């Protein structure tokens, strides 16, 4: 929905894990979700299964092709061969990993905005507030909004918020 409204994805993607230390990750495979096929680093191509399960994941099963493959030691430890699990938003995650690794504008913006966001989250969960206090969404929603408002008020006071002549004022930066 956000992409349809032309919003820019702005999160640091989690690093990919490999089945073998120093081996091939998901990005080393040529995955075409539109055509429904996956090609491994050795050049073997297999079809993707239809989406299934509650997460609508697809699978690429290389089991028979791994038996005599010269890259097997760098690809998998599984006795039966490599099986890839492709999640529904694979293409978006791959694009996000590529952007985070190669786009200098994205990297600069991320370095600019990450510290204040991390600091705000740290303030929110400080003092034993990492867990919800109440049962039910209404009470917890009220609690989190009250906590966020109190933290915002504290920040404004630290920035010099004062009340004079019935009006709230912040000093203008010099």
C-alpha cells in the first residue's frame, strides 16, 4: 500500500545469513518471482512452487541438482540439497538491500535520521517500559500515547518551552 502511494522505503534491511560460513546467500541466486524460477550460482534452474502456508511462501528445491555440483560445499550442509524459501515481499526486500548498500543519498539520510529515532525509542522503553502494562488494546493505546506525550513535553521543556502571557513559547534558534 505504501509503495502504491509512492512512499520511499526507509529501513536498514537485516543482513542475509548463509547456510555455510562464507557461502552463498539468497542474493547470490537469480530469483525471478514473476517467471517463477530460480537459478543457482552453478547455473541450475528450478521452478518456484505456488504460494502456500499462512505466510504464502514459495520454495525452490535444488535437492537432486546438488548431488554432483562442484559448488555444493559453499552452498549447503543439507544432505538432500539446498531449498530456498522465498517470501511474498522478496523483490521489495532485495531492492531495499541493494539501495542500502549502493545509494549514497540513502546512506547519508539514514545516518542523519537513525540516531534521533533510536534515542526516541530508547526513551520510550526506559525505566521498565519495554512490556505492555495492561490487558486489551484500548488501555495500552492510552498508556503509550500518554507516555509519548510526557516524553515530548519533557523534550520541549529541555528546549526552553515557557508560558508567558497565556501563550506557549519556544526560543528561536540563533
